[in-house]
């Protein structure tokens, strides 16, 4: 059986990699993948605390977050494809559609 500290450490590392990826990378697809990595780290925390406390509420929250993540991927990828068709790039620095 894996200890709670080990699971929380792995979750912290996953979340940190996701934050660093969002802050450093400029490719919209990589940023979306890093956001997914952060959501998976939160799911790992939910499930670890649910297992520790003996309830299923954390697992229910993790399932809810998975649903939100699927919706976020669908909308995010649709936006990235639309921006690529309009600007021929997925680099965040090159996209300035909202500038007046």
C-alpha cells in the first residue's frame, strides 16, 4: 500500500510541472495539455483524501472534474483549430485577434 505522503508528493510534482508548462510554453496545444495535467493532479488528491477518510465523496468530485476536463478539451481544441485556420499558427504570442 502506498502512503498518503507519497501520493501527495506525486500530485504536487504533477501540478508543478503543469504550472511551469502553462507559464513557460507558448504553444496553445501544450498549454491545454498542461492544464489537463493540473486537473489530473487535483483528481489524484481527491481520490487520495477519499481513500484516507473512507468516503466516496472525493471519487465523486474526481469524476465530476473528469467531465469538466472533457468539456474543456472539446472547447479548447475547437478554439485552437479555429485560430489555426484563421492565423495559421498556434503560438499564443502570435495571436492578437482581440486587439483593437
